[in-house]
C-alpha cells in the first residue's frame, strides 16, 4: 500500500465503527456537529480507566504468558496506514528474534468478538509492527465482564481488509456519500445515531 494522502488521518475507532456501520464515520466527518455524547460513552471511558488500574495488579497468566513488560495506553500513529489511535495495553514478551508485541483491548461486553473488534486489534498490530518493530501475530480482547482474555489471530487476510477499509473510508468522506444501512437492523437498536437514520427500524 502506498503512503496515504496526509490530508486526513483516521482513528482506529473510526475503522472499528466503519466495519460496524459505515454511516457512523460518515456522520463523524461529513456532519460533525450532530454527534451526541452518550452516557454509554462516558461510562466506557470510566470502565477503561478502572480496568487499567486492575490490570497492573494482575499477572500475565490471563494471556498465557509467564513474563513480559506491559505498556498502558499506548498512542500509535502510522503514516503508511493513515491511522492513529490509543491501544489499551501492549505486552512486550521475549527478546531478540523471539521478541513479540501483543496489543490488548479491554471490552465492556460479554458478546463474542465481532469483526469490527478484530479489525481494530489488527490495525493496532500493524501500527505496532511499523513503529516499534518486532513480531506481531496475535492480540487479545480482555472482557471486563467475563474477566477473561480471548486471543485474536492477526492474519494477513485481516491486514488486507484493514488496508482496503481505510481506502474505502477516504473515498466515502471525500465524496460525502452516505452508505446504505447495515443488512441487520439489530445493530441500529442501541446506536447513538439512530434518530438521524430515518430509513431504519
Ligand atoms: S442507526 Fe443503524 S444505519 Fe444508522 S448509523 Fe446507527 S447502525 Fe448505522
């Protein structure tokens, strides 16, 4: 992938939301004044702050590791991908050729890991590889409700999808063209933009 147009850097959250529903990114960039701040968003920030403090007291066994160094709230920026974002934690394990970087995201959910979360972790993994060097082949989602970490493989196919999605996001925002709603109306039920989408539910 060539270096993307430097005029716009999307966030990894944009990428995650674009996978969930492209319209959310449309509203964010093409109609920026309408975005509501919901109780759910504020509660999510507070839960993540608490999770970081608890994580410091936990061992790495939740991730199947005996030792490693943890880095919290790591800001990453990739000029190749055209993305920026803050990953909840990076575990740095092993040394030399065996050094591995593992992105970890905390989630306030019991649901299975959706594709949007896999794209989010994959993007962090690609950004880590670009900026920190070292091997990145997996990440974890830590469910704050289940108190369990689940491994996500960061495959070549997922990386390809991330590159394609970033290109699509640029195209959509530049053309200012709103996408159709998702096939399943289920994801509209709790969406903060629901009152702006008159063609759903
Ligand atoms: S209400 Fe549905 S279509 Fe509209 S932004 Fe939300 S998820 Fe997308």
